[in-house]
C-alpha cells in the first residue's frame, strides 16, 4: 500500500508536505496537556487519504491550481474527522487505533472526550474565522450523516431486519459521506460558484466510498490473511451485503437458521463458518462483487469527463486501489 500511496501522492507531494505543517499549526493550544496529546495524534497519522482527495479534486477541478482555502478545507476535514475517531474509540471502548494506543487508553475517557470536543471546535473556528461558510456546511452535513448512519445501524442490528436499501443508506452515511465531503470540499475550495461541478465531485466521492465499504464487507468472507479476521462482522451481528443477498433468496427454514445463527450463535466458530459457507454457496459473494463494480464504474464515468492530467491519473489509481486492495 505504501508504494501505491506514494504514486498517488506524487502530483500533490508539495501540497501534502505544506499541509502537514498547516495541520499541525491548526491544532495548537496554550494548554501543555493538549499539545502533548495533539502531537501524539499528528505523529501517528494514517494514509492521509482524506486530504489527498481534497487536493487531487481541487487540482482536477481547477486545472492544477489550489488556494489557501484548499489547505483550510483539508485541515477542517482532518480536524473534524480526527475528533470523530477519538470519540469513536471512547464509544467502542477501543484501546488501539492504527496499531497504536488510542487517546482514551493513554489518557482515559474524560480527557479523550474533551480532546475530541477541542478538535471539533478548532475545525469549526478555522472555517468561521476565514468566512468559509460553504466549506463548513459541507463537513457539517457529513458529520450529521455519519452520526445518523451509526445510529441507524445500531437500531437495525437489534432486529436484524436490514433490507438492501437500508444497508446502502447505512454505508452511504457511515463511510461514503466523508469521502464525498472531501471531494466536494476540494472542488468548492477552488470553484465556489460552480454548484454542478461541486455536486459532480461529491457524487464521485460517494461512489468511491460505497465501493470501499462493500469491499470491506467482502473481507469478512475471505480466507486471505488480510488483517481482518474472517467472520468478525457476523460475530458483531452486522448485516452486510453478502448476508443480505443470501437471506433474500433463502427458504423460510434457511432464513430462520441464518438469523438464529447470527443472533444467538455468533461466537460459535463452527456455526460462523457454516454461515460463511452458506453465503458463498448461494451467490452472496458474486452479487456483492458485482454491486461493488457498479459503483466503481459510476466513479470512473465521472472522471472520464475530465481531460487527462496527473491528478486524474492519481484519482483513477485510487478507484482501482479501492477495488483491488487486500487490506
């Protein structure tokens, strides 16, 4: 993945380097404890896919130029996204994030919640102080939808009655909406008055995000050593697309067995393997892969409207990576 990321970053390498400094500055505080924690966060950053989307789309939309607004947009996305991750780790009682100790594991829940609140406020103020209300609206809508998606999934998980349509709505809100916001943010930062272009790039991000999450759900049914244990979604009673497809065409007897397995026997390794085998045998994997390719094709169709450029090439690589990745 590191090699692919470097290739994708190549046309925006200078911007990404400048962004790191600006992002670090955007977190600064007069409170020593906060600075210590934010320094810990910055030094354990992930692949930085979100700012990459912002810069690549901005350059694609403008023909190669970006502005300070683009840097602010990327910083706002990263600040608010980091805030949601810190809060997520508290909600999930998770001690690890990207292989390192989470904030709540090192500094306890109370401090973690306050740090998340602080990052959220820094993101809001960065936009407000510069009058970037259009950018603030984009990320605010995304945060609202991410919260709704999580709660919708929790509500449905209790009854295991997720339809295909509800599943798409959950992953659109939970995963795709943030990537969509990054792409809309990139376009809006350089072409604020071009509403059709901003919406077009928002759709591009949404399609990529949908494909990404569907690929993630497929890992649950894959034996490869991919870093995600097989059957973990079943153990957590998550209704993902392969299982939904299998349930839709199952006989009444099989359907009852599947639901009972997920609801009451999700920690039984043998039973979980039997569910996975059933889903595979009844076309759940093939139909899910076809749906993922459908979203990929929609994303590629949007990029085909733009002339060739290094930024377009990198975005095409991202779309391919989303589908072909093994982690």
